[in-house]
């Protein structure tokens, strides 16, 4: 009988995962910093031009949604959701290779 060979892709090491996570956190921190600095400038600009605050809140709101999704992606990825889903798929494929 021929032993099946393992054709799965090599898993990244713990160090690789830690470095990738640290890079993602650094990107998130830069995003928060840019969000804060630019929005303070826009709110200041909106306050001194025209009749009070008229448009800055829209920029903050839309960019805030994008920032929230960036943060959510960081925390969801950190929970190992993708790795658990991949492992579940592999297990299903082992028990039912036809997928049906």
C-alpha cells in the first residue's frame, strides 16, 4: 500500500505570524495617528471657515467607519478565525473528499 504524501503548504512559524501581526498593528497605529491629525485639522478648518461646523463630521464619520473595520480586522485575525476555518475545511475534506 502506498502511503499518502502530505501536499499541504508549509505552515508559517510562530515568529513569522508574530512579525506579520506586529506589522499589521504598526499599520493600525499609523492609521489611528493619521485619522487623528487630519481630522483635527479638518474640524479646525471647518470651525474657522463659514458658519460653524458644516462638513467635517462627514469626513470623520466615513473615515471612522474605515478605521473601525481596520481595527476589527486586526482583532478578528488575532483570534485565529482564519486558521480555525482553514483547519475545519481540511478536516471536512479528509472525511468527505468529494465535498458533498
